[in-house]
């Protein structure tokens, strides 16, 4: 059985969006969502030179960004 982002977690969509907008190059939104490993990678690569941050921003805006447990962010 696979888990999809149909359950809503306790992490806020708005907080993740603001963190991604202002501190995305440092992976702050990924640390907030509990994704420590990819947060560190974003620090080391400056958000994939901005491309990774842009993709994450779009995913947050359309509601496809999930926390470390695969739960959707709370709106």
C-alpha cells in the first residue's frame, strides 16, 4: 500500500510558502517540513542554483509539497 499526500499534517502551508520565498536558497522550507537531508543539500547547492527552489515553490503553491511523512501541508 502506498501513501499519498491525502492526509493533512500539522505543518502550515503559509509558513512553508513564506520560508521558501525568503529563505529558499537555504532550504528553510525543507527543514520546516522535516526533510533535513534535502535541506542540507539545498544549503550546499544554494537551492540547486535557484532551480530547486523554484520547483519547490510551485509545488507548495499547487499543494503537492508534503512533509517528511508524506502528509499534505495544512491550509
